[in-house]
């Protein structure tokens, strides 16, 4: 029974790891994320098959149990996730604000192009006012 649970957990870790490898921002961040994800997948698989190693690592750091170490690691991961999500949200918000401003400027009424205002005809070829600046 334990072997089945271990296999299911390893398959779940591999599937989540593969799902997280997709997507990305720039190449450097993507490479770092993939390396960390591979380390996580390896550590998760080892801790599933040999949970005593996790307890030894926890005791090395002065933590009583391996489950407490996992809890602390999850809290740390949550804070990192929250921070990066906030940064991405702020970047998206800034981009959306710029886009909204650009659209507002592009769609702003231009009274000099209204149908009711008289249109200025292009100056004639010999017209001396053709070189004069327009107001």
C-alpha cells in the first residue's frame, strides 16, 4: 500500500514540475526556475521514498521533525509566490494604464477634423501662403 502512495506522489510531483516548466518571462529567469524545479522534484521524490532523510535534514537545521521542515519550506514558498505575483500584477497594471492612456489619446475628439468645421484645402502650387506656418 505504501508503495502505491509513493508512486502516486512521485507521479504528481513530476506532473506538477512539468506543468511549471512551461511558460516564462526572460531566458535567465526561466532557466533558474527550471533548475530549482528539478531540484524540488528530485528532493520530493527522495523524501517520498526515504522520509528519514527529511527528518535528518530537519534535525541538522535544529528543527524537530521533517514535517515541520516541509511546513516552513511551504511558508517560504508561499511568500515568494505572493511577492512574484504582486510584481507581475503591478507590471500588468502599469501596462494596462499605458494602453488605456494611449487609446484615450487615439480616440479623443479632434475638433480640427470635425465634419462641421471647415476643412482647409491644400494650398495651391503657386500660393505664397503655402510656405507660411499654420496656426
